[in-house]
C-alpha cells in the first residue's frame, strides 16, 4: 500500500490513491495511510451479520468516495461473487507466490517445504475464485538454502514493492 501511494505521487503515474479501507480496525495500514495524507477508513466485517451486508457497505463506501479502481494490498478477506462481479476489470490483488502455485495462505512455508528453486509474487485480476484471476505480472527470485519463512517473506515483500506499482500502472493503461 505504501509503495502504491509513493508511486502515485509521481505526476506521470496514472492513479490517484484517494482511499484506504481495512476490515480490521487495528490494521497498521490505516495509520500509515493517514500519516501519508490518504483518507483511511475501517469497515469491520465483524459488525455485519452476513458477507453480503459487509460487501454492500464496502461497495457503498467505494462509490461514495468516487473510487473507480481497487488495488487490494494486505486485504485478507475473500470477496464474494456479487462484489467481484460488480468490480470486474476494476480490482486487482497482489499475492505472495508465483501463481498458479500456492493459492491462499502460508505461501512461503509451502514453497520451502516443496524445495522450490524460485518463489515470488503475482499481481492478478480479482475474480470469484481465490487467487484465480488472470495474471497481470509476476516477479521471481531464487530460493536459497539459508532461507527461512521469515527471510523469504521479507525478500518477496521487497519484490512486491516494485512489482505492484508497475502492474497497477499497466492495468490502468491497458484497461
């Protein structure tokens, strides 16, 4: 998220980051966005009886703030089919694996357990299926014998900070 905000500060970048939404009030991203001068709000999913109610509120907030495109960054909540269909070709996500490998959680651990020689991150379109949307861009690195879950995660995160702003730019220009 911070990398996207920083990239958007360039005059030639095709996005204006106007809103950060988290579904967790304790999310550090809310404070970081606020400190960077970006409007940040929480819509706590636990305040809603159903996923549909939560997503209706999320959709209403996006529209109320004039949001036209969504870039998920650390939003660890699966979005339902009605929401993803309403935002078709308008919502992307970054995932810490080289999709289609390791959809879902614990990607670094799974890559190490599989003794993968490379690992990385993927930016993809958000669809109904978890981490199943068309790939926009990927970035890879070599897995070393010294890697732990923590070191691999940190190295992949560094890749994400470069890949995501470039992929968002590409998605906006091509779409």
